[in-house]
C-alpha cells in the first residue's frame, strides 16, 4: 500500500491534471456534456422515490457540471431540494431547503448559497448529488482536497451520485482511508456503478 504522503501527492497531481483538462473544454463542449449528464440524471431520478435530495451548487468558474436545471426540474416534480452552505472555519456543510423563490449570494469560491433557505437535517436525504474534480471507473471520487464532502458523506446512508465529465474519468484514483466511494457516477457517455 502506498504511504499516506505519497497518496496525497498523487491525488494532488491527478487533481491538477483533471482540472486543467476540464478547464480546456470549449463552452459548447461543456454545455453539451452538462445537458447529457442532466438528461441521464433526470431519466433515472426525476420520478424515483427520493422525496428530499441534496444538490451541490456548481462552481461554474471551474466548469463543474451545472445543477440549476436539475434543481428546477426536481422542484417542479415535487421533490424537496437542499443545498449546502460552507463553513470555511470548520470545513463543514450545513444544509438548507430551497425553492424557486430563494435568494442567493456568492461565496468566496464563486459558489451560490441560499440567503433564505430553511435549515434541514442531512439525515433526511435519500439522495445526495456530489461535486468532484475526477472519478475512477469504480466510483471513487477525487474532490478539491478540502474535506467538506468527505466529512458529510462518511455519516450518511443516502444514495451518493456523482456528476463528472468523461474526460476526468480515470482507471484508478488513489484513495485515502477517509475517502468515501460513491454508489454511482454519471458522465455524458456512461453510468458507472461501484464495484464491491
């Protein structure tokens, strides 16, 4: 097994490579991939029995998969949608229900956060849609290295689904003990499921 320092360094290198690849996408290629990923997600989950869903707010300046369309469609399908607010001091997330009348503010990372959402217990989520930089074919996730979602995901039994560009899917991502594997990852080309 790779020493922890080497694992951390390997993840940092892979993260930089994936971000560079994603940022090199043209606006049209990014938009087309987002639309295909959104369509696949909605085909699978718009009518599924998950009444309360966690969605991340996308860092569009880093070409994350946009979730605004998902939020609108899921709200109109009768789902309750919660989004996170980040605490930069504790590196934790709190969660707030939002609707089409929610007011938003942008945090220091360019992420939209609700100003007038209703606080909600994350134990009530049936489905969590997770942001990422990259993933592997076994649904291991590479995040941004800050630990917000690792802390959140390790304490939930909800179905965990990641949205990722195909160009950021690798055969294997180095994993540390605290990393939480996702149940599924959706790209513009395929639907991946975790292997045991």
